[in-house]
């Protein structure tokens, strides 16, 4: 396995350990408490952090498809998504709040574990050429979306997202 894949998988495993530590050490009251710098509770923010991994499973086939289209179509698609930033932000916020009711403290670590397992299996099957496939991204949707991202960048994205939001938790790290 090459270094890039090893780093991505290592990041996944570290994020899982950190999530497990937060969930194991936080009291129910701490999880219901507000995070720092967001409108989410700590538990809702943890769900949002896990959702970053879940969304990659949707982004992978999207990159495979859009990367085969003419470049101008991909740019237009990214511009259209950027234009829809406000509705995206609303759905992103309320979706995380609602999903935290289902993927609560008892289920969240298992969900991340299953998602990471699936992502790792997919990553192991990628060829160097497939990892270079790329498309334009809506940069207004997330600070870690670059104007153009390869499939390898998409695999690495959720750990960057996780680490950024971990700094917003009002929880003690394990």
C-alpha cells in the first residue's frame, strides 16, 4: 500500500479512536451542552463530524461520473452547487440536529466504524489512475473543498473535517 493510502486509513482509525474517547468520557449532560463556536450541541457536532465520512460514500461515485464529463460541465455543476449554498447550509444544520436523534451516543461509534470499513475497502480497490480522477467542487460548502479535488482528496477530506470540528467540541479529549 502506498503512503497516501496509509495516511488516509491511519487518519480514519485515529478519528474513530478519538470519537470513541469523546463518547466514552462525556456525560449525557456534556453531550447535551453547547459546542464552541457552533449552534450545535456536542452530540450534534459529533454526528456532523461522522457525517463527513458518510457523505464521502456519496461523493465517490459522483467524482467518478463528473470526472468523465467535459470540464466545462463540471465547472457549471460546481457553480450551481455554490449558488445553492444557503439551502445547503440550512439542510446541513437541521439534518445534523435531526440525525443526532437517531445516531446518538449509543449508535454513533458503530456508524463511523461501519462507514470507515466501507471507505477503506473502496480505497483498497482504487487504482493510481482512479485516485487521480477529479472534478470541480463547491468551495462555498466547506472550507476543505478545494476548487478541484481528486478522488484521493475526497478520501482524505473527512478526517480534515473531523479534526477541524473536534476543536469546536466543548468536551475534554480522551
